[in-house]
């Protein structure tokens, strides 16, 4: 019953096989290996974006921070949701990489900024001219940290606000595949066709050892991105091992298949929870994460049975009444098994 | 005949096997997995440094920049050789991570600073007080970019100068294993016993996919290092794949065996080159790299035969007299084959 | 009728005289002139802080940013009110000088953080360990941007929260003299006795050409401060002109006299406004600023009569109903004249 | 006998008078005061550069660091002489303001880079592509730290190298007026007509309390400069006092007159020294500084007589033989008196 994080899962055998195949013989490094060419071609094709530039890094924080820094000056405001990963979980990486930009928090339900709140925040920025930080960039997350998904129309609404003010749009897609299979649209529709300029295209949470692609739909800042990546220590010498992972991931729709499995497990889990008296869902379950609230007594049962998950947003006091409702986050992954879901629901029901 | 870089090599099968084993089941991330505990223990034991702190990152540039930034303030001088990797090959990563420290270049033969030149540079720093950058940290490379090796006594001489001025010492050990088997001493003797405070312990060039350990012999700055690593985007969620590589690397002396193979190949290559009339060695060959000079005609023969290597420090003009001597860098790795060496020497001899 | 800003005022003749006297002959620069020794002694005496270190800079933004950067690491959270000058009016200077720290906004009425909200914000910081920015420093403003004043007890309450978590406390005292004469206590009581570690002691808004002192009650970070000041380009070569201004300011209680004049003018203005039907005060008037709300028709009359002031927080739409209430900020200074106040009140009453 | 620094001098009475006049009444701040408009117009006229943008700051380090940061990315190389103020005397301010650019040292006699050495340094930069810092900007000093002057032709030769590689050119003109009167050309000829893009136009060393203008001949980066200035804490609220100084400085050729006086004093001093047996000039004396070498015994006599100056580059050992030649720097200023020069020469001759 492993629901702590999709990062806690391993990787499919095909990914390991691809690493072994990639390891054969000598290869140029630093992204000059032939496999990287294929990654680039494949992602351009998948995203219907022949002019896009593609770079690989090994962590989501690197992908986000480098993408944002390449699109926002040090004196820029970066608009994001208060619960966004860039704000909450990166120890200030965007501030570090941008040289001190300011994250401006824009609220909205289920960890999605509302277009109205975004417009208001942008309009309020820079009113006093040189005395203020300036309008910089917008970053949204899909799927969100709450397990909700921005539809193409929702992305377009936020990106439309950004573009009306001339601002670039970044999407943190650490769980992009989960969002995509939920939205049921094409990669292009969920990104550049909806106004996204640069995407952190996640692999790690969806079955890779540690690879994220950054896709610049407008290649104008590609060289700057490359320099920032190198300077940040994120250019791999044996880059072929990143490329090999990503290639195997994209092959024959594997990345979508993995995400579908994770989303389906979450859907089953959510449906089961909703059917338990006294338990309820905190956010709509649209991707691979379930936020649920149920009594402390049930949590005790689950943890005694070995279920792994986090309370959210933070651990409750160790002691408390049995009937107090406590919220937790349950993350499914490509390898969540039916029996884990069934077991969880059984212990929950008590 | 692959002599372009040790980064161009793949990884031994045992490393891949270790990845596959590590992939089984769920594991905590971010370095909290049990394998990281074993890595820490193993390195503490190998280095006879029970109090040392150990962190893993995926690139040598990250290891160096994070180590230096944790030991030098933004207004510090970082003393290094003009051909050091931190000065020449990291696109300013040390400047970025430190927040703008200044690399002060200290010369010496075969890419080793001399203690006298180091003392002079340190003494000259900060003479005008607040108007100057201040004395920060010393960084040396072992094995060096020229393929030479600092003996324990040479490390101690440089570190002694640093310590006499109260400065911490970093060693860039991207090729530490190659240096160690050449020096024929213990890991402790080549590092903390000789005055090194923090070591970038390289794995990538010596057979891993992409892992370097940073070993802080004095753990006082460990928490700062951790924060800088996270903030730099270098903390891996599926950290177990780094730990697994490093464990397999350290197992049964494998890391030393790999380095010995590379050094031995370089020694054979160097001996063969030295015996060819008209060819000569530019630096002493002490680790796994050979810098050799020989006529353009021989280079033409070698390249026509498919030999891969770099001219050094830069490509010569495409055309030129046959008898012009041109210098090249030849790097051997754990998987350099005897027939590659023999083939190279045969084509060189003509 | 000049109520736009205390920065719009000139300087008293005695300050100019002091500059002229200071200009005589040669003097060492960079703070080594004898006058700086006297400034240091005088401020130590005034603040009953014989061990304090004192530095001069020319702008409030420099004072704040350097003070904060000397007390907060790049990965630190800086707790401040959402309307604080450091958040709203410095174009990200604190982020720049700290190397990317994060300003965490803590609300409260009249631009004062509440101790409860501060405690909550601090407690919420760093819960996820290395993934989060860490607790850094607290900065409060006295007098505030809303013209309110923190009493010694209020400062102590906020500083007590900070100290309970081991955090240093900075006070932005661009209008410290205004706060002090309002609080009716000693400089020490309003600062270090209440838990303040470092103070931006403003001169510019209170009658100087451009000088602020930074007073480090704990001198441990004095050398770091000096280096940051130099590196930021804020160390004056002809430093004697800063020292001379500050000396003349402190002489015979002149700084308090100037602040008293400004506060008194604001009090008269506030009393007058409160007596006008349809007009009201938005914040308590405790220092030299009045935030008032009254109908657009009255604003039209005042502006036609040449009154200078800002709408707050932003200019209203140019057209609108006569009876719509609009808020403005009215700042008095050391040289606000009785007839300006009287004139304003006459036009307001209509 | 004050020859320690031109920063040790006071300011002419007319400058103080201008401050007093400027102090009358209220004025908009932050550069919006009418006097700044006149400064801009006057400098555009003097430099025959109607499109130039002009900003004032209070220190030379601020002027240089902001100018360079506005013209060089964080990953850029800044080419300068090893004895340049930006390299030696600013505690890393250029590195801080650029976000970690690298100063690349280009040698040449009398603190002037040679065009050949500059071309070589630029050509050597970035050879390994993304692994290296990139070509950024060139900065030269006029008059130099050695008291030599770049003629328009010399500026054009260096700027020509820069422009051939597409690089912007900054001139540190802390002593620009001294260079200009020495060169005997027009301001335009010594700057933009010779290829300079941005000038730090010094006032402080030549008679102001603390004002430098930054002149951007190409205004494309003016807004970025303004934001960097504000963010660096260098935008003055009571900006009128900067503008007033600069206006009085430019009035009726006063700035040139002041510089001529300083240069003339240096010329007299140099001629006198050259005539003393055993004394010699180390650099050509072209502006207001004299570098001279003479026996320790003469230094003892001078210091006993109260002469103020610095040994260069550093203080000698306190004891030593009487006939050992020691080098010193002697700086004349707008207010160096004939009797100071005469006195110095008398004690030198012994």
C-alpha cells in the first residue's frame, strides 16, 4: 500500500533495458549523442512543434528553475499559485536561478490560479514604475499539486491573461502525462496551442530514473537556456543515459500508458473512498493523486496495516480524538497494484 | 581507438545490474533510502573519516560548484590553476553558485599550482582591506587536467599554504581514483590527512552513468551544502539510483580496479608513443591521460584510421605542413582495449 | 500645500552649513575621517549601545537591503508586512542583495504584522526540511508605511516571536525619528531593548540630503556588512560628507526636533480632517503621515488649488461621481508650514 | 603636501552654493526634478549625443558595476586590465551586479590593454562552446590607474577589436575629465566616436561630493539600467542634490578647469621629480597622477615633513637600506597648491 509519492516507485523494465542498450560502446557526450537527436525529433513530432528546442535535465526543480530563469529577468515577478511546487518545494531554486526574481502568489481553488486573480496580480505589478519589480512570467502546474487538471481551455484562459500583458507562460509538467491522459487532448492542445511557451515535461514521476525534458516552443532563448543549464551544473557528460530513458519513455506511447495506469488506480481509489461513510474527497481526482479526509481512527488502522502516505499539508498532532477528520495525500503511480488499492479501501472501511 | 574522453565510455555491466536490483519495489527518496546510508558508511570507512558527511550529485560541475560555494563567501577569492576545470570548463558555475566569487589564477607546471605561487597570490589578496575581494578557498585537481598527479606531499604543501592563512581546501577529484592508484597511498593520505576539507569524489569518468560524491571531512557546513544542493536542483527524488551506482562502484574495490585499467592503458600508450621517433610526451603520464606531440602527417594517418581524440588546447588550422608538430590529448578509460592502444601506436609509427 | 512625500522637502540650513564646514581641507576617505568616529560615538551614546557598529549609506533601500542580507542567507525567508517598503518599493533589492531570499508576507492592520500571524508564518516555514526555504529574518518598519507606530511593547512582541525561533530582527527606520517622538521612549527602548538586532536609522526623509545609518547592535556581522556595502557600491570615497550630515543631524537633538515638527503638522492636519463632515482617517495618525478618505469633489477642489499628494494605493479613474470617497496619503515633513495645513483644510471643507 | 588621493580633496565653493540653491523648496524626487532634465540636456550637448540616456549615481563603483551589468550577461567575460579598478578595487562589485560574470585580465604597459592582447583574449573565449563563459564586454579606464591616458586613436583601436566581435565597450571615466584635457579632443571623440557604448563619467574625484553620471550612448538598455540602479539601492530620493552638483560641475566649463588644474599640478610635480638625481618616473605622466621611484632616504624625509601619499602597489617593509628605490603614487587634485608641489620637491631633493 504505497501511496507516499510517485517518486517512491521504481522504473519499468523496458527503461532499464534501454539503459543497458545505450551503454554499449563509445558515444559523444553532452547531448551530442545520436539518441538526443531522436529525442528531439520525437518530441517535436508528438507536440506538432517542428521548431521547438528540447533539452534534458535530471530533476524537476532544475527543469522549472532553468525554464523560468530563461524567461524572466532578475527584477521580474513570477506569478504562481501559493501551493505551486516552485513556491513550496524547491528551496528557492527559482529565486536562485533568476538572480532574485519575486514569486507573486495568485490564489484559486484546487491549486489552480483563476484568470481573474492572475489579471489582478499582473495589473497591480509595476504600478510605481522603477520602484517595483516588473511583470515577468506566469507559471502554472499541470497536473497540479492538488491532483486537479487544467483543461486546454483553462490553460488558454490563464495564458491569454499572460499574453495580453506580453508575458511568457511556463508550465510545470512534472505530471504532464497524467494531465494529458485526463484532459483527453493532444500534447499541442494542452501546451503551445493554448499559449504555453515553455514546458517542463516530466519523466521521473512517471517511470524514469530521473529525466525531465524542457521544451521551448519558441526557440529564441535556447542558447541562453543551454548556458544556464551548463552553468547550473545540469549538463550531463554521459548524456546518452538521459536520452535513452526519454526515448524508451516515448516509444510506442509508453509514457501515456504509464500515466493511464496511475490515473486509473487513483480513480479506483477515489471512487472507493467516496463510497465509505465518513470519508470524503478534498479535491476533484483528475490525475494520479487523491486528497481524502477521514477520521483519525481509520488513519490508525491504515498505518497499523502498513499503508504509506502523507498527511497534508502537515502531520497532525500525534494524539487526538478518534473521530477527528484528518486529510491525507495518496499518490498512485504506474506500478500501483489493484491489491494495494483494495487493501487500502478495506482498512479504511474498517 | 576511442581516446576522446573517459566520458565517452559506457558503464560496466555490474553497474547496470545494480540499477536493476535497486529498482525493485518502493523506496523513500531524496537520499533517505537505506542504500544511501550504506554509501555513507562505506565512504567513511574507505576514507577513515567516521565524522565525514557525504552527498551525491550527478555531475562534476555540480559537485565542484556546490563544494566551493559552501566554503567561500561571495566576496572570496578562489585560488586555482589557470587550466583547472572550474576555471575553464564550467561556464562560470563557481561564480554562479558562490554569488560572484572571483577565481584567482595560480600558475605552475603540468596544471599544478606551486606552493610558492599560491602563497604569493594569497598574500596579495585583500591588501587594501574592504576594497578588495577577500581570501576565500583553495581548489586543486587530482588527477589534474594535464594527467599529472599530486602526491600526498604535494597536496600537503598546497594545503599547508592554505591552512597557514586559514583557508579551506577543496579537491576536484573527478579523476580521484586515477590519482589514488597512481599515488599508491590511502584515500585518507591523499585527502584529509594532507589537509583537504572537501572532496569531489568522481564516479562518472571512471565507469558510472553520472554520480559524484561530495565528501565533507568537516561536517560543519553539511546543512548549508544540502540546502545549496536542493536549491541548485541537484537533489534527486529517485535518489536510490545514484546510491546504487555508488555502492556498486565501491564494492570489492571495483572503483580502483576500473581506474587501474585506465591508468595501465595510458601507461602502455605513453610508453609506445615515447618510443616513436618524432613523437614526444608533453606532460608526465601519471594517470589515465596522455598529452603527446607528433607530426601532422601522423595525425592524418590516425584520423583516417578512425582514431578519436582532441587536439589540445584547440584544433589546429586544417591545412599545414606535414612535419609540423601538433599536440593532442588521449584519454584512456576503464574499457580501453589493448587492441585500441596497439592500433593507435601502429598508425602513429606509420 | 506639499504633502506628496517627505522626500520632496529640502534640508535645513544647518545641514548645508555642516557640509560647507566639512569641505575644508583634505580628509581621509571611506569612513576613516575623524567625523565618522564622532558619528559612531554619538549614536552609541544615544542608543546606549557602546558595542554597536555603525555604517552610513546614502539611501534607505541600500540600508535595508544590506542589513537584511547580512542577517539572512540566500535560502532564508524574510518575514515582512505585505505593504512593507522592502516588499513594495525596492524593486527586489532584498532579493538581489541576499542572493535570492524569499519575502514571506505577514499581514496585520495598519501595516503592522501581528505577533500571531508572524508566529504562524515562521512555524509554517521549513516544515519539509531541505525542500523549503528556511527561517531567515524578521523585518518590521517603524514608523510604518501607513503612518502608524510600533510601541516598544509591540516591537518586543514581534521580536519575541522572532527570538523564540532564533531569528534576527531588522527594523526599517526610514522614519525612526518620527516613530520615536511618537512613542515617547528612548532610542534603546524602541530598538535593542525590545529585541531589534539591526536598525536602518533614517536621515533622508527627516531633513538630510541622503544619509542613513545602519546600526548593528550586535557587531558580529560588521565586517560582512562592510564587504557587502563596498561590493554593492555603497562605500563613499568622500565619506566625510555623509558623516557631516549625520553629525549635524544628531547635534543638540536636531533630528528629534525635525521629527516633532513633522509629526505635529500631521496631527494638526489629521485633527482638521476628522472634523470635516464626509472626511475620515483611514489609519491612526501617529507619525508624520495622514491617510484620509473624502469625496472626489473635495479632491478636485484641492488639486485645483495646487495641493500635492498621492492617491493611495493608486490613482483613481480620472472620471467618477463627485461623492465617491477616494483615499489619499498626505505626508508632512520638518518644513511643512501652518499655512499649508490651514490651506488644505480650507479647500477640503469647501 | 596632500598627494594621497584626489578623493581626499573637498569641493569648490560653487558646488556647495549650488547645493544650497537646490535646497530651496519642494521638488519631485528620484530624478524627476527639473534639474535632472537640464543635466541630461547638457551632457547630450557636450557629448554631441542627442539620443544618449544619462543617469546619476553617487559612487564610481556603482557607476561601473551597473554599466557593466547592463551590457554583459552572467555568463559573460569582461575584458579588463589586471590593474583596472573594476578588478582590483571594487571588492567584486562587477561580479555581484552581473550575477557572476568573469573578469578576464588583458595585460599591457601603463595599465592599458594592448589591442593584440585583447583580440587574443576574446578569440580564446568560448572556444569550447557551452562549456565556457562567453564573450561579454570590454571595459577600459581613462585616465588609467597608472595616470596614463588613452588617446582617441587608442580607444578606437581597443573598441575596434571589441566591435569586430560584437562586444559592447564600457569606459571607466572616474578621471574622464583629466583624460579629456590631456587628450585635447572633444568628449565625443574620446568616447562614442571612438566606439564607446557606455561611459562612467566621473565627478567625485574632480571636485564633487559624490556624483558620477552614466551615459548610455545607445539608449537601448536604459530601462534595464534604471531597474538595476533602483534594485541596487542607487536611486536617490532627493535626487536633486545629485543633479545640482552635476549641473554646477558642467557649468561654464568648470569640470574642465578643475581637471586642468589637477593635471597641471601633476605635470609640475613630474617635471620636478624627473630633475632630481636618483628619482625617476615609472609611468608617463599624462593626467593628474605621478608614479615615481626614489630612495628610501628621500621617502623618510618626505614623510617626516608630513607629505601624504601611498607606496605602490603596497607598503614596503618598514626597515630597509637608505638607498633602496621605492615606488609611490602621488595624486594631484583640483585644489593642489603650488606650495605643496614645491615643498614636496624641496624635501625630495633633500
